[in-house]
C-alpha cells in the first residue's frame, strides 16, 4: 500500500471531526471508537515508512483533510432542506470550479511536456480515450454525490 493511500485511510476520522466542527454533528461513540485503530495504524505506518518526507506527509494529510471537508460540504448541501440542490446540480456547479482551479496548475506543470509532443500524437483514438475518461469521471462523481445524499 502506498504511503498516500495509508494516509488516505484517515479520511473517515477527518470527516467525523469536520462534521462536528462545521455542522455540530455528533456521531455515535462506537463510530469514534472504530476510528482509533485506523489512526493508530496510520501513525505506526508513518513511523515505519523508510522514505518518509515531511513535505510529502503534509501534502498527503492536507489532501485527506480537503477530501473530508468536501465530503462534509457535499453532505450538507445535498441533505439541506433550505438549499434543495440535487446531485446533478451539485456536479454542475463543482465540475467547472474544479476545472478552473486545476487547469492552470496542469498547464504549469504539464505544459512544457505537452507542447513538446509531436502533433501527430493527438489521434482520434486519444481523443476518444479522453472523452471516455471524462464520461467515467462524470459518472464516478455523480455516483459519489448520490451515495453521499442517501447515506449522509
């Protein structure tokens, strides 16, 4: 298991903490109790990591906290009686926002490699794979929102 995946296993812990902070939602004691072995296991795995890097660790934890925060906000928006937003509309608002945030970063880090490619690299099969990837990402996100809505 990669180090990032091990850190990602703490997402339920951060979700429970952020749900309490943001929504004042208190989970059952058994929920908090089941999170203890997960967090302890990640701490042990972190200390046993032979190629430990503090910057990488902080980035992985920040990504995990952001993922948990997104999950809490999704749950709040999808289950709110005042907002009345459904999964489709939430995805309609979040996808362009994510694209606008990620596109500049992708162009900065991947741009030089992209511009160096031979124009014949962009074949119809590549474009087909990109469209297939976009459709798959759409359905994964829509499913994620639906699961969040019905399980909160």
